C-alpha cells in the first residue's frame, strides 16, 4: 500500500521560504505512470494545485505561483520536495503531497494523498 | 487558470439522489477526459471517488457515479447515506500541464 508523508516546519516567517519534503513508501517514485504533486488548502477553503514533478526532474507549476515555486525529486531517497519563496499570510494552508496521473499515459486522478501538514505564516 | 465552478452546497435526505455539477471550459473539463472527483471529510485528506470522467476506483461504492456533457461534469450520488455528508471537489487537467480544482461543494444529508 502506497503511503506518502509530508515533513517540514509548521511555522514560517513572512518573506521567508517554505520548505517541505514528501517521503514515499510502499512504491517507487520512478513509476512512469505517475507525476508527484503538491496541493494546498487554506483553512476552511478549497484545494489548489501548486505543482507537479516527474521522476526525471521535469516540473510543472501553477501559473499563479510559478514565480515563487520550485520542486525537486530524489529518486535514491524516494522523496520529493517543495520550496515556496517570499511567503505571506495568504500562504497559510494545509499542504498535501500526492500521487497524480501522468497525462502522457492515462487519466488516473490523484489516487494517493499524504495526511497533510499545516504550515502557518506568521512572525 | 480559473477555478472550476461548483455549487457551494447541496442537500438531500437519505435514499435520495444528489447531483453536484462542475463547470469549466473547453480548455479543461470539455477538452479532456481527465475530470476527477474527491470526497473530503473534516480533518481528513481528500479521497478519490471518480477519475477519467466516470471511472470508479476499486473500493468506491457504486452509488457514486460520474458523467460529463460539454464543459460540465457531474457527480451523482444515488441513494445518499449519512456517511456521505462531506465536502466534494472536482478537478480537471487543463492544457500545458496544468490542473485546476473546483471551489468545493458541501453535501448535507438531512
């Protein structure tokens, strides 16, 4: 059974960089049928796709966040990471990592999610 | 990329059928067979209910079904149950390797 687990600081100061890592177990991050995604949810609000990465290192970002987002993948550790720079209070949210369909292969939805981690932006 | 449009809330009595709509454009919902639906209970991560517009993962009850017409996708819950009370989100692949979510719909079981 695939499992994903987010880790990283729960509190980030305004203007600093949010950094999270997602550890994948029970399956390989090099499975070519999938992308690996970051999705966030402000408290009481809806879901927002942040970006996705393929195991080769190809990255895809939301146009609204593209200037502040970077992602990376470490296939030897079976994990991938997110960095969001110049954060403000509007970036306060639950951040989820997830396994996502590879649109070059077939539609599969977002079938496995981490439990989510709350990141608060505050001084 | 604008969010997909969902009703803020829907309700139904146990045993009734409930439909949640998700409206996009020809560059997302209407352009690809990549609509998916998620159920989220309070404090929990979303759970995949429907993918590829209408396909259901194993383990999802068959009272959940999906359909699509033009730029609008729908989630149908046939015979809603108390445990179905939750938030529901649609999601679609959009062009150039983007994905967009709907704003979410709160289902109340009366």
